[in-house]
DNA sequence: GCGACAG
DNA sequence: ATCTTGTCGC
């Protein structure tokens, strides 16, 4: 699985928005995955007062969830954090980390939204379309949309809606703990996404993939 | 105009 | 995201 080189990465919000509008139609919302033997989590951390980005990738076997490989990539921070344009800040460093993996994951869990985005093209969608690989958006907080409060037990969820449109799900991965915002990234249906997130988060609120990636990215241990 | 706003 | 110690609860 070759990871594309990035040419002409946008610097301005206007170009970024144009790319989102031009690529949003390429998002696939139905299941198109192979047998999932590996799952990866990717996340970022920052150093030097934000001037340096530290990307991490953690590859796990599935469904065993054994940590197989990790990768860390240092990258200059190239785009500011602007709500709605997170992927333009995170994708380049993430690709650099993924290139270091020996095995390309069958599924990637992203730390952020997928379709639950103003223009339906959040980080998980962007990464998925760019790599043409299955991705799921797993965010720790709401960006857009409305929803009811999911039941307090693990596994209960509510639809995340924007007007008449379903854009994701609010999923409780641990009883009585703040739920996660799950949305389609690419090539994984919402129902399938929910089951994978649950399967990847057997003991904690966050999936094992993002927990480890997060830890690596923030330089902890 | 005012408030909200993934990481 | 990051700055940061102790502290409340199971």
C-alpha cells in the first residue's frame, strides 16, 4: 500500500475549503473492507510552543488488540488549528508516521470527526480518501450536530444529527462515562464503525489504538 | 451582531 | 492541543 507524496498542500483556508468541496463526494459510506487483521490509531502532539508537530501511529492486531508496531514522526507545524480545517494540519504528519509502519493497517481510527463536519469532510474522511483505505472518526467531543443522551451502559448510543441528516453516533464505551462521537471516515458504514470502536475499546473510554497513539504523540510512556 | 467551535 | 498538583470517587 503506497502512501502518496503530498504536492501543493494548501496554506490558506480558501484553498482548503475548495479541496473539501472538491473531495467530499469521494467519501464512501458503505462497507468496503477486507478481513480486518490490523487496526491503527493515529494522533498528534505538539512541541516547541506549537512550532513542531509530533505524529504517532500505533498498529494493533485485530481482534486480539496486541500492540504490533509503533511509529513517531516529527514535522514542522504547517497549518494553524482552525475548526473545520483540522485535517490540513494533521494529515501530512500522520502520513509521515504511517510510512514508517511495516504493515499497512486494514483500518485506521482517527482522533477527530469524519462525516460529522460542516462540509462532511472531517479528518477521518480526508485521510481515508487520500489513502483510499477504511477509516473511522472517533472524537472526544462534539463538533456539530444534535443528539439525545445515550443510555448509561456501555454500548448504548444515539444518532448524531444535523437537520434531517444523520452524520454520526454518540457512543458510550464505558458505563456512566462521557460518550464518544463516532462518524464515518471512509469505506466503513456507521453501524460497522460503532462495532469496531466498541471492539477496540474493551476497557477504557478511548479505543486502545488512540490511547497508545496519544501517549506516543505527547511523548509520555 | 452573538455564540459555538474536532485537536 | 498545551499549561499543571492535588484530589475526589470507585
